[in-house]
């Protein structure tokens, strides 16, 4: 019996030797090209559409509670997973692209009024490599004079605030409107812009005023996202009374 077992083991070893006989090991810094299948039928192996994000707060985030709140807000039809990566960085993985697109295009979102800064993780990138320094939101542009309401002018306004994304096509047309909407990537490390100086063709100028939709925690004193004036160092040392802060609701 022992002899038969030994012969069986020898045959297995010979098969392995023949199978891997042509294998060449590169050194550990060599390039490896992974063969990733395009379609996999089962849900557990379905390609995930991933978004990496962080909340503008220093508070500890309770992952499970946050997952429930965000799932309730997003209502992903095909489901999602949430994983805490490190240093308050989260990965939101969706089973279908439409659920991911809804999150990216219908923000900004928040948890306990703390703004979520998020971006898609594209193939070939690590989640920690994705820059999370802007948040996409709609800006309302007020007091544009007649003749200065074209998309070209609105694009300039958007780039003044941050990085222009697009205009709200639903508000295009007609001679003049009270305000116009522009989607902008707003930097989170700079004060929010309150207004823009518009130079007219006749060299006169006027103020174009700005309002932000779905704006979460931010400081009425310094204009930064992520904290309130009660926790702002600038507000603490200034002699400005809260009713005279440059920002308001």
C-alpha cells in the first residue's frame, strides 16, 4: 500500500514538473500583466464600480451607521458595499454603474451635515491616489446684466469659483432670468467665493453674487467648508460679531 502511495505521489510530482517546466520567474520589480476577464456571470464576481471619499470633519465616523444613512439617501437599486480603508478614507463599491453615476452627479452629499468629498476610482489607480480636494455642486449666479447671460460668461463664472463643469440647460433661453445655475468643482481648501467683479464692455463694472445649493457645514467667518464659526481659530481671535461675519445662510 505504501508503495502504491509513493508511486502516486511521484506521478503527481512529475505532472507538476512538466506543467511548470517552462515557467520563468522574473525578479520582484518586473512588470506583470494581469489577465482580467471582461464578463463574469455571478453577482459575487460582478465588476464593482468604486467611489472613494472622505467627510469634511475630524470626528470619528461610525462606519455601519454611516453606511445605513448613505444607503437610505442614495437608494442603490443593485446594492453597495462600504469599506473603511484608512485615515477616515472610505470606499463605496456599487454593483451597477447607474447607482455610482447617481451618487457622483446628484451631490453634494453629507453625513451628519459633514460634506462628502468623493471621486470615482478608475481602473489602474489605487483609492489613496485619487485627489479629494474638490466637491461638485450647483452654484446660483445672480445679478448678471442683460447681454451677459451666455454660456461663455457662465463658464467664466464657474472657473472663477472653481472648475466649470456645465450649465443647467433647463434655464437656458429667454432674454433674462433672476439667476442662472452652474455646476462647479469647488475647492474645499479655499474660502467660498461670495461674489465676482464683472467688467462690462463700456469699462464699467458691477458685482455678480453667488449662492451655493445644498451647502453643508461651513464657517460664516472664514468661508471654509468642514467647520463652523464656533470652532474657527480666525473667528476666535477676531473682534467681529457673528452678525457681521462676511458669510450667511
